[in-house]
């Protein structure tokens, strides 16, 4: 207790609003998958705070609230039964190599939560792709159990994996409500949409990025699906499954790793949406959104510079025309 009393937080209004928006998803993760979701969240958050504190204490700086947001977002992308040691290694890697190596808060190139998720996805695929838990549909839901029943047959697991295996699609009601297997915070489409409305209304999340990503995804999905490409589902199913909504609302809109310019955010969103469709349909990864956003992070600075250069060129051209 004395150790944690030495940790002080830097208050960030933007991050506080994100935390508020995540509370319904945290409660939903417990309802659908059991109390282990909350225990895992507390474990990951504690480790994330400790890692950042170890870096900040040398310069007497406070721990940012952003590290708590990173820890929550990362945890909500994990399957319910993810081993504690795997989840712990992920957040340690994500904070160090996704944030601190770039100089700490405000200087990271990539979204730290996605860096953590990509690390465990690549290093421990068994726990991230093969071991899922069923979603509870009882009155009390997961509030009466520690962890819901495991799914033994992969073809009966998450909506995207089921579609890849058999072409069958979960009902849209289940996808909206969240009564499907999947990562802790990615199953309930309606709660994520409500969170998106709140974040956009409070100017916390970028409207341009979310809509741009949806347009890019819907556009290419429609072209490929209605052209007869069987591995690409219809756009609505694609948007409501595989963590697309969660990624669009909470991950792609990270203000540090996304473009600063308004036009840049539109372009950035469209690129992520298009890349997500390509990875989902033609690569080994059933989700694809995680890697699509990391690719988008890579191009964010270039997009901003290109937009600024074009604006400057356009302004100079208009000036020359005005002066004959």
C-alpha cells in the first residue's frame, strides 16, 4: 500500500472522458464473461501503472492517466481466458516499446495498447486465437460466475472465425447486443456506438477518423462482396464483428498516433478501413483491424505533411493567379 501511495497521477480531462466511455464496456465484459474480466483488468492496469512510474520517477514526473486508458483498452481486446502472465507481458512490452522508448506520453508513434496486443498475438497465438469463452445469456449473466464456459470447437467460437470456417453469420441482434464469443470489450456493438456518440459529442474522439474508416471499409467490402469474393462478408456484418467498431472508436482515434490535420484524419481513416478489409479477406488474420490501425499509425506523420504541403502549394498557386 505504501508503494502505491507514492504514485501520483497527472490529471488529463481527455483521458478521463475516455475512461467514462469505457465503463459500460467493462461492466458488459463482466456480464458476458464473468468476474475474471475485472480481475484481469485490475492486474493489467496495476502493471501498466508500475511500469510507467518506474520510468517517470527518475525525472520526478507524474504517471499519466493515459497509461490507465492504455491498460483498459488493451485488456478489452483480450479473450476472457487469457493467462495473467501473457496479459502482463503484453502490457509491459506495450508501455516500454510502444511509448517509453519514444520519450513517454505525447511522443509515441504507435498506439501502445495495440503494440501490446500485437506482441501477444504474434508471440502467444494459442491463447489469443484458439481459446475462447462462451457469452452468458442468463438473467444474471456472468455476474454469478468467475469465468463462463470455454468453447472447445473453434468453428463455434467468434463470429469472424465461424464465418471463415463455414460462411455462417451470427445474427445482427446478437452482434449488437454482444451475446457472442470474442474479446472482452469488442462484442457489444450497441454499447460501442453509444460510447462513440459520447466521445464525438464531447470532442474527445475524431469524427473524421471514425467516419473515414467506416467509409473505406464499407466501400471496399461492398465492391468485393458483391463481386462474388466469398471470403469477404457483407459490410454490415463486417462492421459489427471482429472488433471493427472498437478499433474505429477507441484505437484509431488516439490523438497522439493519428494525424493532426482534419483532412489527414479523413485520409487516415479511409486507409485503415481499406487495409482492414484486405487483411481480413486475404491474410491469415481473422480480425485485421489491429494491424490495419498500426499501419495507419505508420503513415500518420506522412499524411499530415502531405496535407500541409498541398495546402501550401494551393495557397501559393491562388496567390500567383490573383497577381496575374
